[in-house]
C-alpha cells in the first residue's frame, strides 16, 4: 500500500513543453493541494466508516467472538484475535513507548514545560494516527527513569477515552535501569520469588476487575543478553541458589561424567559439582545470538546443547514465578509475558514455558529467525512487542542502529511491516518502537530520531500520513489473512523496502 497522495498525484501530468521546474510550477502546486485534500477526505471517510463498526473498546463488530467481560483470545475463521469485553475482535496497534521520560526536552520546547498539556496532546496525536491501545502500558520503566511521566494521569486519560492498555508486573530491569555496581538478581533465590509476589500483590488487585486492561506484561528486561544471564548465575557466591541450580543442569546433562565435560570445555575438574563453589565457567558472547544460523554453525555443538538446557530452566522458572504470582490475585486477564528479542529463546524453551503465558511476544519479525515457525511449534499466537520501522540519524552519525535514510522511508517500512502483520493469521497485534517526539537524554546522544515530530514539535508529514493511512485500514485487511505463499511474498516485500531505505551500519 502506498500513501493516497502519491496515488492521486500519479493521475496528473504536466505538458511536456513545460520549462518551469516542476516544484515551482503553479499548476503543480495546485494539483498537490488538491491531492492532499483528497487524501484527507479519503482518510476521514475511511475512519468514519470504520468508526461506525467499532465497539466502545475499538473492537471490530464485523467479526464476533465470545462476550466474557474481559479481553481474551480466540481463534476465529483460522485467525488468532484479541476479543474485547463486548465480544468483538480487536487487532491492537500501539506504541511501545506511548509516553517517555526522555520527552521532557520536547515538553519544554513545545509546551513550555507544561507536562499535562504534553501528555494530553501526545495522547491525542496518537489517537489521531489510529493507534488503538498501549500494549507497553502508559510508559515502560526504562523510559521513565526520571519519573517525568505521571502514570496515574496517563491511565486516567486512557480510561476517559476507553483506550485499552496493558499493565506491567516487571520481572527484571532493562539494562538501561542498572545503576553503577548493580547487576542481575538470582532468580532462583527465595527472596526473588518473594519480590515478584510483592509486585503482583501491589499491582493486580487494582486492575483485576478492570475490563479496559488487556493483560499483564513483564517488561523488556529478560533474556536479551542470555550469555550475561548464565555467566552471572555461574559467578554468584559459592553455593548460592542460582549457581547451584545452573550447575545441577550441567550435572544432569552429563550424568555426572566429568571426563566428558572436561573434554567439551577444555577444563580439568575433579567433578562437575566443583562449579558450585570453587571453579567458575563462562560462556562466550556469541551464545547470546546463537539462534542466528550464521552464528549457530560456528558454536561448539555440545556446549550449545548445555547452554540451551540452562536457558530453558531459567525461562521456565521465571515465567512460572510471574504466572503464579499474578494468578494469585487475578484470574481475569491475559498474561503477555516478557517482551523479548526474537532470537533470545528457542521453540523448545518456549514450549516448556507455554503453560505460563497466553502468547509469544517476540520484539520483531526477523528475516533470519523463523518466528512463525517457532509459534507454530509452540502452538501459541504472537504479538510483536517492540517492532522496528527504522530510526533516522542526521548526518549519518551516531549508533545508526536500524538506520533509515529518511523519515518518509520510515513510513514506507511501517506500511509494509503492518500490512505483513495484518495478514498473518498467527499475529494478534503489534506495538512499535517509537515515541511521539524525538527524544532527549541518552537517545539524543546517540543521534537517534525516532519521533513522528521533531524535538521542536515539527511534524514529519509524510511519515504521519503513511502511518495514519494504514492504521485506519486495520479492519479492511486483518479479517482476510493471507495464505502461506501470500505471506511469504509480503515478507519479501517488507525486506525489499528495508533494503531500499536502510543505511549501512558503521563497522567498528
């Protein structure tokens, strides 16, 4: 799908003898104005038609599910859906960072420091672009380190607008949140379980009867640095619960055959149990992204098998703790789980964790990691929990992670990405890695522009138009999912758009 204004402009042609530069020609400016007006009219008409078909939560009344009084999941006509409390299907499209503490600079520049005006207008802008929920809650913890976002006020806005949202029961900090000297917890320690239970107790009773809540998510801080997770537990003080738990997995892997273990790791242990107290073991950084085929083929097969067994045990332990803590106080709402990188966990690990979540939540679709194949093996649907459509880096400087040549290019990628997800029968919804305004703080230091508006409040019209157009067409496309071959073509089209618009990442 292309932007309406582009289609409309395509039917006009200037006389061949026209010598005036096209952009300066009065006739061209008139045609461009007409095209924009037609685009706005088409968008308004499209929005009006669909508004008449939406229930109070934004659910599409053209496809019916069960009416339970809460958001739940159903498979209807071979497609997976969220279903609203009123019993209508719902395809959520949100912003992972609906509100961000790093927007404090934009608030100062655009709203004179009036945080309430910034919050209300940011929310209004998101609604106008067709975003229909906040799957990452009002703000994620790592995006609000300065406490700038008043979560209670944000949720009051959501309730007034009947805008569905998820609630966080955060299991682990995002790496951004660590202070000097702080590290990961020992997730096997009884005190960690008590911590998560206390968080659930503080959160869930407040929301358990709220029909507007879509479910609970665990944050963005799990499994994305798997090598650090494992090495941390193996380096805990002697006989710590986590260190013992991980070494017990290795003992089980080898049946206490220390000779076989020493051969695999090049060690000279007297017994594998020595790793619980007097010896240490570390895994190389490459194991973090072991599920990329090009990396996986270069890893030691036996060590890889051991690493997967450890991660599987950690995954099941963590998800079980979170699930049981929430269900102690709330049996009404869905559990979305951790919003993790798509390369972080294997199908085998997710199968073991499946009883404790209602869906898989990979952050991105990935041309090298078969997310749909994993979901099919696990037999759970998908939300894409922090999806990319690219960031712009003026002057080609900064980190250049997921760098895109222009903001209009970001709009092209967004359209191709959302169309792919709308047509995927396994996909329940998507929330995008973006903020309303360009960010200050650490994001600014990276020269990363991820907003729909500049930090001074200037709109990126092409990007906003592209996003608004396809967001308003969600229920034109989602009820008719693609065949496997059609979905494959949509994947190919998405990667072609990425390749066309991406910048080469800087080599260190």
